[in-house]
């Protein structure tokens, strides 16, 4: 992808200054970014052709997978992963300037559920009795606080959100662990590998459904398909099939391109085992992605 000449339209979980916005800006630049209020809205926007790409969160290093993204991607759309973006997550407590002296008497603290969880120890120690209000994104929390200067409330979010919505940083770096990152994926209707400078690992994401006549040791057989070919799995996760209790499919990330001979052989063997396999494409990873002006 030539980011100097191309300005594709890109949906992202907004509003402006969310962590998803930061990841999208870091990869695509400023132009063509369109905020949407929820992850399903982002996915539906690209699935229906309103935008060329969507950037949505997939997994956090501390809180794990984002179930909403996985369920909509694997159950409700026919999209492909074109790139994976990893962004460092730094959380700060921010208030409206009119409430800068009132952080000891806050009525509520607002943020995305993952952000609240990432600051659990800090909140327990400093604001144990203050209600925590969940929002659709950290930026939505910051925007809400900016629109209610009369209320003694705070938001948890990133520095860009504080700058964008005119909030003051009451305390910085309140997250419990300082190695926290979030993985975002770029989705589109096309199976393609987007590239920019310094591409990272090449990965392929598969969805594997076990045969209906599931036999003992079937999961072991599936893993053996990759093991004897020396195909490294960076992740394997089960999710409900939504067809009944105890029925699952598996999400498998393989550190190889689906075009490699060993991968082609693995996919053929999985089908020979009567597994239902869907590939979401091969793509590069990009680590510590931040916009140039951050």
C-alpha cells in the first residue's frame, strides 16, 4: 500500500482520539478516517461497501480477546484480515479544567470496560467507592466529560483524547502494568496483504470447525497437522459456535503464509479430517504503531 498517494476510506471505533483512531492514523495517515460508534458498526460499514477498510480492536495483552470483534468477524461477515497493528496502551485520569481541583470528590469515572480493568489496582486504591461507568470507547468517555463541565466526573483514556477534548491530566500512567499493548486488525472485502515500511511477521488466521462426529483426540490430530510440518502457532482459542452448549470452533493464528507449500498441505489435511476450515487471509504485523505527530 502506498500511503503517499492512496487515501482509502477507513472506519474506526470512535469518536476521534480513541486508541483505535491512533492505530488507524499510524497506519493509514490522517486522510479518509471515518469514526463509527461501535465495533459492529465498523464491521458492517466495510461489509456493506461504505468504506474500503475497517480498523477494530482484536486482543489486549492484559484483558485478552475482544469477544464482540471475534463474534462479528467469525459469525456475521465475510471479511479478510489485511494487516495487524499493535499499539502501546497508556491510560491517564483526565478531568474538565473546571473540575481540576475536585479529583478527591469525584461522582463517577468513565471509560471503556477494558480500560477500567487495566487500571483496577489504581482505582481500588484511590477511588474504591466511586462508581465506574462503562462507555463504548475511551474517547467517548473523554468526550462526555468535556461536554459536562459542571459535573465532578473523570475519564480514563490516552493523551490524545485529553488534548482533543480539552481535558486536564489529573494523573498520568495509572495503568497497573506498563507492558500493555492492544492488537488491532485491518479488515476489508478483499483478500490482500497491505504493506508499509518495516513489515513484521507474516501470519495467517484460520477458523476451524471440528467434524460433526467429533472423536476423542480430534483436537490433538488438528494440532499435529501443524506440528509435524513445523508450522508455529502463535495463538489458538476456542469460541462458542452458538449452535448449542458445548459446541465450539477454534481460531488459529499460524506464523506462515497460506501460499507456502507446508500451509497448503496443512489445509488439505484438515479438510481430509473433515474439518470445516476458513482462512481470513495472510497479513503482516506492525508493532508499536503510533501516528507520526503523537
